C-alpha cells in the first residue's frame, strides 16, 4: 500500500482571520462607516483614519488595513480603477496599494487552498485503476 502524500505548503503563508467580539464588530462597523464618509467627501486615507479613533491600537490597525483592502476591492475589482489612481486619490504611495493588492491575492489563494483541502481528499493512484 502506498503512503498518501500531503501537499507541500512551503510557499503558502499562514493567514489568521480575527474573530470579532460583538463590541469589536460594532467598533469595526462604525469605523468603516466613518472612513467611507470621509473618503466620499474627498479626504485622504490618513485624514479618513483621523475621523475615528479606536482605543485598542491593534484593532485600529487591523480595521485600517481592512479598509484599504475594501477600497481596493471596490474601486479596482468592481470599479476598474487602476491601482495608481486609487493611490493618488487616497493620498498614499502607489507601492502601498500594490503591496496591499498582492496580500489580498495571497489571502484569496490561501483561503481557496484551505477550503479545497477541507472538502477534497487525496486519492491514491491505485484507487484510480480500473479493470479495463
């Protein structure tokens, strides 16, 4: 009997998605709403972030990073805006938008691979043989 091989995951970075408490979820929703209003009013990303302060600095950093991803998803994937235009409109360096975009694609790839691994099982080559 052949040993089942497990797929290599050397190049697959680990991403842990935070589970929010009800209070963190409320703060997240309020912050994103405030940030959206500020950006819609023509403020830069930094100015938008200044419209809502979170006492938990780790949570604040996570919300701000997520908000940039939301902006990229909405404006680039849905709105077809080029990444450099998004950077210019938000008043941030283009490489920050590029790096965030790259992380987003990595996260999607890792999530898809993890979902696949949970739903699919590895098949031994001997199981595929037929009597033909």
